[in-house]
């Protein structure tokens, strides 16, 4: 009985090897279709997201113009051509230099630039220097670590250590971390449009 069923199968579908090859072809075609569908969905989503963002911007602009027009006291005698439409613009980002951060750090910590750059390893010099390095790396993303290190007469690995240490102390919430957070808030008020 089994032989007869196997014979019928072989005649209908071919040899077991041919069946396996055909099944592999079908699976390959299915996977290709699925990957093509996924690729198409990703492309459509990629093109759809900027359009959605643009539509949201247009909607926000229309709402802003409508609220501005509603806030103006319009007399029937006033010509609508006289009403000024205010454009809403995001503030242009300002590129903060390392010198600005260093100068503000010297003022904030009450020390001279020479003392900040000194080779001293005492905590009252090291902590402010590391905080200023951390702030320079945070507020000057256009500067690489070697560039920041050269500005402080140090190696880039020293800057990496300073950034890690201050991040760790901010998370721990100790006195140096609190002082670093205060310094960052001070810099945010001085440079509100900094390109961070």
C-alpha cells in the first residue's frame, strides 16, 4: 500500500529531490515577495513622514496666522492689506566657541584661565577643569575631542575621562555634579540658541 502511494506521489510530483527543489523555489519566491513588500513599505513610509511633518508645519502656521489675525482689532474701515502677517521662525542656532565656554567657566568658578590650565592635580582645580571640559564637549559639538584637548593643553583621552567622570557625578548627584549642572544651566541662559 505504501509503495503504491509513494509511486503515485512520485508520478504526480516527481522524485523527492525534485519535490524538495520545487519547494525551495516556492519558499525563495515567497521570501522575495515578502522582502519586496517590506522594502516598498519602508520606502513609502520614508516618503510619507516628511509629507506629514510638512503638513503639520503648514497647519501650525495657519493656526498662528489665524490667532494673530484674531488678536488684531480690525475695524471695518481698515483695509486688510494693511494687516501685517508675522512669520514664525525658529531662532538660528549659534555656534559657541571653546573660548566662550572657558571664559564663562573661569567666571563661574572664580579662577583665572592660567590656574584652570595649570598642571595642578588638586581637587579645587581638577573638578572645575573637568567640568569646563565636559561643558565644552556638550556645548561645542562641532569640536572633536582632540581639538578640545589641544585647547586645554591636554590629550583627548583626558577629555574623555573628564566627560565620563562628570556624567557619572551628575547621575550620582554629588556636589561636583550639582555644580556642573548649575554651570550647564548658566551656559544655557547665556547661550540660549546654542547648537547643541
